[in-house]
C-alpha cells in the first residue's frame, strides 16, 4: 500500500511578518525586564542623598521645601486634607530595592495624630479619590528622631497611598458632640431631670 505524500503549504508572507514581530517583541521585553532589574539594583546602591537627587529629576516627581518627594498617580476631587480631618487610606510601603516593609493595608486616622512627619505632610497634599507616591528622606521617616534605633532610620521610604475617604474636622467635631449628648441622656436615671451624668440629684426641700 502506497502512501501519498501531502505537500506542505508554503507559509504566507504575512504569517512570516507576524512571526518575526513576535520574536522581536519577545526580545525587547526580555531586554526591558533585564534593564529594569539592573536599574533597580544600581539605584539601590546609591546613598539616600544620591538617590533623592537622581529621583528629583524623574518625570512627574515634585519636591517640597522639606525635601519630601511625591508623584500624583491619580488626581482626586474636593479639598485637601487638613489638621484634625479624618482620612481613610490604603497604603503600601517599600524600600528602594523593592523590599516591602508595609504590606497593602487600610489605615484610618485623624490628621495631626503622631505619625512620621513626611507621611503626614504627604497626606495633607491629597484629596478624596487621589493616589500618590511619596519618597521620604530618612529625616522625614523613621530617622526623624535623633538617635532612633529603628532599622529603617537610614532608609528612604516609598509609600503608595490612596485616599478612600476624607471627613472634615467640623463634621467629626459635630459627631463627637452628638455622641456625648446621647451618652449623657442614656446615663440619666428617671427623675433626675437635667442632672449631669454621674452627679447625684438634690434632695427635695421641705
């Protein structure tokens, strides 16, 4: 029994072109990944001062008077955060070599509560819905306090921060007043009238 050979169809020119495009794209991607890894390793070897001087010139990076560097990744809307405002954030903290020292986590606090100074300054630049990246020099991070024994005291801290909610201080104050009033009302025993919470009622005069 003979087997009839089926001739292979020649590869069309268009297919060859797309094949070569795929090969070239793969090579370029490999080079890009290798360059990114090399770039990260080189940048990580800089001193904090050298790194911040280099980073200052990168596209979109701005520097405040204190030395805090930041980049707006996504614009928000409304007023920026101020003292005593309540904020709900989502943060991630990394070092220059890519090490994650603060995993992605939600965070809720009032502006003005004790925080590392660079973080507080950065949050005050943000408004609801915004996403920022901060680069904190050591003196604005864990090295802000002289003689700090924190292992990150000499490191540049990089934070990616998203502001989920912003509650004005005036609203928080009003909520606290209402809560105090409710607590006082719940603490009054029948027949005490307007006596303050915890204060004994006066005996009736005869």
